[in-house]
C-alpha cells in the first residue's frame, strides 16, 4: 500500500504564474532512487525561495518540490550502504534544484547523495548548518589549506548576517580567527558579536568605487558571499598571498577587476560550489563541522522554526534581504 505524506508543491498556471501550496501525495509520486527517507528537518536558503517562486534558474519542470537540504531517517533502501533506521543528512547535488527536494515528509534519492549523520549532531542541528554551513565550511577549509591561519591577521566575511556569512563568522571565530563582519544591517551588531566577530564594519566601508587597481592591504583572507562590486573591492584590499573565497551573487554576477591583485600580491580567488562537492569528501567535512569547527553558540544562529504551512512569509523575507541567521523547516521532527 502506497503511503501518503505532505509536501510543498510548486505548480504553474496557464499564465505561467508559479503557485506554492502544501499538498498530500503518495509514495507512488516519488521519483526513482535508492533510498526512501523520512525527512525530519530541512532549512530555508535563498535558492529554496527562488524554487518556491518558480525561478527558471532553479526549476526545470513543474510540479516542483523545493528544499536543497534534508535530514532524516532511512525508511527503505536498495543500497548496501544504508539500512532502515540510519540517520542521514543530504545537501546539494540536485536535491531541490532541479530534482524533488527536502520540503517533503518523504523523499526518494540516490545513495550517492547521502551522508551519515555525524554522531555529535542531532538531525535538527545538522539543518542549522545545512547547505549554508557546508558552504561556509568549504570556505574555511580553503583558507586553511592555502596558509591563512588565526595569526595571519583579520579575515573579512561579507554578507555576514546571511546563512553562509553567519556560519562563516561563527566557525572562523571558533578557530581563533580575528573576524571582521561586513554588513548592511547596523542593527545586527549585537548578533554578530555573539557569533564571535571581533569587529563589525558597514558594507560601504568595504565597497570602493574608485578605479584604483589596488587598495590598502587590510585582509589576510576573506569569505565573500555577495559577489559583484563588493567582491572586486575585497580582492583589491587583500594582503600579499591572501585568499578570498567566493560563493554568492546577490551583488551581481560581473567581476570588474584587474590582474594586479593576482600578479602583484599573489592572492588566490577560490570558487566554492557546495552542490557538486565529491561525496567521498563530505563525511570528513561534516565531522569537522560537528566537532572542532562547531560554533560555540550554534543555537544563536536559529532565527526561527516553521512548518511547511508557515514558509510563505519567511520566503518573502529572505527574497527581500531581511533574513538574519537560519530558518529551520520542521517536517516530522526528531
């Protein structure tokens, strides 16, 4: 007998307008895959908000179920890697963009997308991290692998109140870095200091609209979550042999800069693509997130918890740039 479950389903009407609503489906509606997962928790990311509004860069076909994160328990498996009862986490690959996503009480996915839940994390805690935390952790790893250490000097994080930015601030602070948080929300200074930021600067203090090919060398490294002209300004202000990671585009997709930061200061620009990070490398990074990189105040990152029915106002908030920290989506709970 096919079980029924609820999911947030995005459809498109005859006027090509997208509409999202909670619907009851059956297991027969699920796509092909190796493992059926009972989802306990998901989270809200900018890409999820785009998917819920039918953005063509995320949604390839309708109906669509958003949600690029999922944490839950294996219910059935045809893979010898997982058994019923295993607690797991999924971020990236095609989950929620363009494939069936985590805003669903049941999902069916390939085994190659699944990571065992680290023993030091609950399912809910894994979604405080989610794709945002996994992206931030890749950035931290990129800085460390290229020689940026806590004693190297200040490390800048742009878009610091967003999901990736908040977690980058918290993880870097946990490791002893002098973190400078750049934000356009001066009212968030207390929040960022609680996460461990040593200094808070306004976005306009980082953005430079001059034509100077190089700026004063200020940062040993940077985690940029914004892109566009802000990223170009950051690159011009990094110290010799500094490292900048790039994972965002809300500030624009064009990068207007010169080669001077690269050939005169020897800096590295590292692109972060968490969706395609190799599955064999994921458990080790998750173990670091759950262990030595775990923020001292992980719960402080939680902006709220919602059910599928409560997602609409949070989607509007994140699309408007008003979200601070992480919003968790509760499906079946722990």
